[in-house]
């Protein structure tokens, strides 16, 4: 199947009723006709369901669809994007290990990484992740490199091939958060990523009606390296599915951040229109960015689709269908930024991205409020900076709302 067909039919199975939508299985446990059958399910010898904290038919359908559109081996869902990141990272590292991460991460991810010191895990934040900085930072304790396809809200574009080559040469797990780009723009496995994560609450869902996260396993053989001793029982038995097997058998089962069946259903419904929505998001964002760049009241505009962006050529290399729906701009000071926000009528001031509606936020006082001033600088967050998630309304109306608020 090609991409748009996969969005609707990828890894899809109709049940005995012939219903074209996956049913919402609102059951927390499942009865079986024999004790042996349930024993085999618990021991991993047989397929089937026992308890929704571990697996659920609606959730499985969603995981299969995401694995299909990402060209991954298998996917594991979670209750939120943040829980997906936590599960994926902690599935790899142990106390005493080190992680290299981009400093341009989303504020919540940055603080999550920073707080791993409580578990004896050191995180080295790099303002620029490339071949030189990575080779300088990597040491014998480095087990993981974590970055976003596009930093949020720094909007720095990751050179996936360059980073994956260094990780491959040093046999280090490479995890990418692709929430901002989605598989519509880029499929990180094609460039050497080992694990891909999405906050499905954003573009995958598309209408802000469900929280969720998903971890897609690309099927790496790196876990067989002796440095990943915690994977030894799983690589021997499951080979390239070692990451997912360990995740489902340990931290995923122990913590239990299960995606609800209702949210899985809503995400399944949303993902079918991902391509159509992303096309409009990208088109509108480019038009808005060009308008903002022409305004004398805007001190700077950051959008990879602009020729003036230092990331434009890199974005052009990786993103074949557009440059994403997110942009940032600066107004000179916090007072002007707040006054601008207060005068918007169509664009909503709230903490989310990827909705059909246009959404704006002042990162410094909200999603990055728990970061220090030095961390904010590394993340490209300033007191006068606003992040705009451009929706799929008529772009003329979006621009008119911005014009009026600027006036």
C-alpha cells in the first residue's frame, strides 16, 4: 500500500460483524474457555487478551495502524506522549548510564530528561547535535541519543542521517520524537532511527479530543551488543523485537500507562485524514510565515520553509511534502507579545499543537515555565517569542486575525 491507503487500511482487520470502524472494546478483562489458554497468554506462548492495562483489541488496532504508516516493526501505545517518552527511554537505560539529548527539546521532555538524575542517569544536553559534537560527547556510558525531528519550539531541523551514522558506528540506540513532522513529512526509520515516538494528541489525532502516545520499534539489532546487558534475555529469544518484548514484559507492564480504548478509537478515526490535514497545515503555515516576515512589527520569524531559515536546505532534504505546521515569531518584548495574544479573535491561546484550529502560545510563561533562564536560552525560548500552530482554516482569515491583532 502507498501512504494514503495505509492511513485507512494499514494492518486493518474487519471483525465478524463487517463493521468498517474498529469497535471500542470497553472491557478491562477477558474470559477464556480453558485455564491452559489463559496460562499461555500470560506466558507469551499464545496470542490473546487478559487485561486492558496490558493490551486491548481497539488499542492493538491503533498500534498496528501506526506501525504500518511508519514502516516500523511493531508499535506500543501509551496514555500520553510524555509517558511514551518515559517508557522508551527507561526501557533502555539503567542507573549509571548516560544519555545525549538535544537542548532544543519540548519543555516537558527537557525537564523529564533533566529529572532522570534522580535515578542516577546523566543527560548531556547539546545545543547542536551533529557528527563532531556527538563524537566529542560519547563515552563508554552513553547508551542513548534522543532528539526531535524539529525542535519545539526552537524549530531546529535534525540531520537524521548524520546522527544515525554516529549512533550506528558507536552502537548507540537512537530515539527520535517525530510528533512535529509525522510520517507524512518524514519517516525516520528510512534514515537510520531505531525508535520513533509520537504524541498522538497532536497531528495523529488532529482534533484535540484524545490524549495518547505511541512508541514505534524499527527492529534494531543493536540490543545484542554486550553494553546492553539488560536486553540479554530478550535478544536471545526475540531477536530484533527485543526492545518491544522487554518494554511489554517490564516497565510497560509494571507502570501501566495504558492508552484508553476510547482514545485509541478517536486516534484511529483521526489518523485517516492525516495526509489531507498536513497538506493544509503546511500550505497555510508557509503563507503565514511569509506574511509575518514582511511585517515591520515582527522582529524575527522562524519557519523551516522560509528561504531565510538556516535550516531550510536541511528541511528540503528530508521533508518532501512541506515544512510542517508550526512557526515562531518575536515581537520585541513580553508586553507586546501578551497584548498581541489578547487581541486575537480566531486563533486560540492554549497549550497544544496539531489541531485543525489555529493555536498560539507564549512558551516562556507556559510550557517552559519550569525551565531555568539558561535552559530557555538553549531551547530558543525568549520573553517575546510566540509559537503558532497554524490550522486548516482559510488562510486569509488566519492572516486577517494576525493583522488585526498587530494593528
